[in-house]
């Protein structure tokens, strides 16, 4: 579907580190400006870890950003809003949901690898 961007691993330190690799359940939040986010549950030593729109590391405070393409020169992802819309549509099955389905959310975070250029 696309790419994700997290901060580098700094021993799971709040707001400056990627989260530990693992499988996480999630739940939806509707209280942010974008009115839809996935928040990961039970991230060891962390709270409020969410998947949301953003393109560059300075837009991350311990969360996970989504994008359509990777720019290795600037260490950024691009078209984040497009990827976010596609993620939302994949969850609901439509671009204009009228209700929240009873879908479960499972997110797998794998050990990060440093990508220096487009694969």
C-alpha cells in the first residue's frame, strides 16, 4: 500500500524513538483534527502512539506516518494524505462511511531498516 516513517530507534524513549517491533492491536480515535486515527494499544512504555499523516521526521513525536513513496535523499515519505485516505478506505470499505464496522485492527511493526535510496 505504501511506506511508513518512524523516528530512529533510541531504546523506546518517549517522543524521540521508534516503537519496539511487535504486533499491536489498535482502536480508532475521532477526536483529532483529521477525525480519524488508528491508535496502537499496549505499546510497552508508551502511550498515545498513532498512525497519521506526515512526511518528514520533524512531524513525528513517537508515532507512525504513512506515505505513498519514499524519498531517500531527504529521508521523507510523500503523498501522505493519499496513503492515509487509502488506509481509511481499506478499513471502512468505502470513501464515505456511514458507520464504523466491527473490524479488528492489527498492526505489525517489524525491525526497522535504514533505506538510503529508492528500492
